[in-house]
């Protein structure tokens, strides 16, 4: 049996990886898991957890999967990619790794404060108040304090060196024309650090990688093809 562990991002939920997880379930007979990280069932619960809780949680799930399944893959979105990389480093039994819009640069505290203030000011605009994406980001800005963000930074510091030891085939996805320069730096770091075979997928246009739109839907079959192929993967070094 093949199993796939899908890990969502910081302050996110399984809904972030659900479109891809559903696609894999529909096109395979794999056991696809997308659990909720500790503290992420409600953002106010984040104050009760640390990055170590996230590690212990995904470690226990992966350990069980490796006992029960013949082949295991890991998919990580944003901070979930950090956890995925850490797991792949410490569990060589994992066969393949998929990193989606990975967050490898610790959030700067002044930037977080600035973004929170900006979100509050923008909330005065009626058009933004009716925007679902803005409401989601505003909620995060208000509920996720600097204390919580520190746990993310610690996760970055712990996981970043792990990528230098990943020998398994790795699929890296990023948006083209992404306004976040930090994302481009993260991808470049991965391409230079991971010694194993790598495949880079670039999503055209400034799209959300996890959004189930026409552009992003191109990502799902690419991930599936990567996971199903047995031949050597082109190394992009």
C-alpha cells in the first residue's frame, strides 16, 4: 500500500492541501492523510503549543505510516514543507518529497507588526471587508501574536539544515512572478542545498499555489506524475 502525508502551513488548516489530497485520492488507491497540526484547530490554541509539538505530532504519524505501508511520500505546504523536510531527513525510508511554496525565511518581527497594523487600517475599506481572502488574513494578523510567530522562526532554524541531507527525489513548486521575494530565495536555497534529484515546477502568473483554479490545477497532475514515476529525475543543479 502507498501512503501520502500532506502537511498544511503555519496558522493554516488541512483545507490548504485538501484540493491536492482529494486529487490524489481520486486518481489512486493511496492512503492520503492531511491531519491538523497541534494548535491549529483554532488559532487561539496556538498559545498552548510549540514547534516541538508539531514535530512530535507529524513524527508519530509518519512512524505509524512507515510500519503499515509499503511506500510513503510526504507533501508539505509553506511551513508544512519545513516539517516535511525535517521528516525526510530523519526517515530515509520515505521515498519522495513534495515541497509547495515552502517558507524557509523566518518572519521578521517588525514586518509582522507592520502587516498587522496595515490589516487593521485596511479593514476600514468596505470593499476589503467583503473580500473572503482579506478576512482570513486579517483574522490571522489579529490572532497570531509575535509569541506564536517565534515558534515558526524556531521551526525554520531547526529544519533548514535538514535539506542538505535529503537524498530522495524532491518536487519543488513555486509561483512565477511571485511578489514575495522571500519565496524565490527559499526555492533557490532548496535547489542549491538538496543533494538528491530535484524537479522544479513553476506555476505561471502570480497565483496561489493551493488555489483550485485553472492555473493551479496544472500542479496536481504534475505532482502525481512525479510521485508515480520510477525513473531517475532530472537534477536541476
